[in-house]
């Protein structure tokens, strides 16, 4: 009785054994395997996370001495940066799940709020280092928000007007008004680096949206003239350009901040002196935890660490442009392109300034420099990029599912098969034919 209890499967169930496509039984044909997709761009996410972790390390290394001298705590600046990091991560998660098409409704209110904040900065008049850029006690810098919102608004506006951009009254003139209002308020602070960034991004987005070539040439000419006027009549602009030109001729005549930065890179050599062990930040390098943090990176991690950091920004730019190319519509492509170019442009401007290859601009190093406003808006940009990537992946998956269903239907009904009824009829007709033959 015991032997009969454990019967062979083939004895218990005569006929072919049926199994699910994924059962793995021998002789069973498995169904089509679809590639695993996480729904977002993994390389971009990894690059952003690496930048954030590296940035936290460098913030503590570059700020502990300054933090102690100003607040009495070695970690006060780090704690503040971590707080903004938490706010930025929450915002990035929300924006990663918020469909970017909602910005078509939110762009105008966002621009209005930004303009109000820029006006409020001038009314508060919190003067620091010869400029008024913050709303309260050195915190809240609307010019950083203006960069992000300008990209969003212009992307939405240019996408809506893409068929009429060749008409100067629908293309160049309205865009000039938008940039003029935002840029003019930024110039009054003054924040020349933010002004240049906003103007450059506006022209770039107009070009990517398919703007008329003549209008693009007009933008370049007007931009060049405006830049010349700023340099000639702004003491800040003329001083920075003069120091830059003098530094190109002789590094010893460069801006003091650039001189100390180059000194830090020389000390770092190939592999650096070690994170936390640099001394240039203690011996006169201006604002080592903000604008000059790349110099601290160069001294403490050396040429290899600096190239590693540059490589992370290259990966970020590469993946951002891939997301733009794969976007499901023109709005996603414009948003992804603008946000990516903005982040990478800010990074390379900061790094090139620190080695004396560009006039001093005051741009933060995204994800690395101390600055709550810059960190939050940079993470917001990553969140929007993730959402664009997620939407394009979902659309691609839906298209592939539809295609596979069509192929399955063709395979099921499109082959030259004899229907069950016809087979039955054929089998019934054979005996009759045989009877007639007798």
C-alpha cells in the first residue's frame, strides 16, 4: 500500500503534463521573458546619490573651522546642510511622482511667486557682502529658485507656442519680456552669475524649441551688447573681467581667491593629502565651504578625486540628455534638456573659475557647495528628470505590451490553421467517401 501511495506523476495523470510557462519543467516551452525595468534612470540616480554623499563629506571637511569660529560648533553648518538635504530629498520624491505635464498648469503661478520673492528681496534689503540676495538672515535665495522656474516656464511656454515661434511677436518679444523681468530683478540685487545663467538658459531653450535662426542671431547680438554694457558700467563685472585677463597673462596677478585655489590644487598633487587634512582652507582661502569648495576637493583628494567629481557631472549630463531624447513629447524633451544643461553648466562654471579659466562668477557647485537654496532646487531638478524618465519608460512598456498582444493575436489567428469545425467536417466526410468508393 505504501508503494502505491507515491505514484509516478505520469501514471496518475495520463496524457501530456500541463505547466505554467515559468514552471521550469523540462520539455515545457517558457513564455517570452521581458527585461526587468525599474521605471527610472538608474545611472542618473546613482550619480546624484554619489554626488550627495561626496558633498556631505566635503562640506564637513571644508566648514568645520569656519563653523566653529562663527557659531562655536564644528558641525553647525553641516547640520544646516543636512536639514536642507532632507527638505530637498522630500521635494525630489514628490516631483519624481508628480506627472511633469502638471507644470502646464503650475508654471504661471510658480513664475508669479518667484517674481514676488525677487521683489521681496529688494524690499527686505538684507545686505551681505555688498549684495541683497536673501530673504532673511542670509537664508532663502530666490535667484536660485528663479533659475529652476525660468526653465519650467519657458519649456511650457515654448512647447505651447512651438508652431508660431517663427513669428517674432509670438516668439522673441514675449520671451524677451519674461527674461527681462526676471533678469532685471536679479540684476538689481546684484547677482550677475544668476543673471547670466537665466539669460543663457532662455536662449538655449528657444533654440532647442525650434526658434527661427534670425531670431536666435538677434538674441546672440543683444546678449553680447548687454554683456558688454554690464562689464563697462558695473564695477563688479569690470573688476572680475579685469582680474581674469590679468590672471591669464600672469597667474600671480589673478584674483586672490583664484591664487589660493591654484595653491590648493598644487598641494593636492595626484592623490591629495586626505579628506580633512588640507590646510589651505585654514590659511586664507575665501569661503572654502561655498564657492571655493572645489579647491578643497583638489587639495584633499588630488587630481584623481577632482577627475572623479568631473566624471560624475559628465554622467549626470549624459543621462539627462538621454532622458531628453527618450521623452514622450516635446515638453519632456525641453524640460529634461534645460534642467540637465543648467546643472552641468553651473558645475563646470564653478570648477573652471577655480582654476582661472573663467572670470569669477560666484556659481555654487551643485550638490557639493554649502547652500540650502541651491541644494533644494538642484534636487528638485533631479526629481523632475526622474519623472520624465519614469513616464517615458511607462509609455515604452505600454507600447511593447500592445505590440506583443498584436503579435500574439496574429500568431493565434493569422496562421493557416484548420478550424475545429472544419476538422470535424473533414473527419466526417472521409468515411462517406470511403462508402461511395465501395
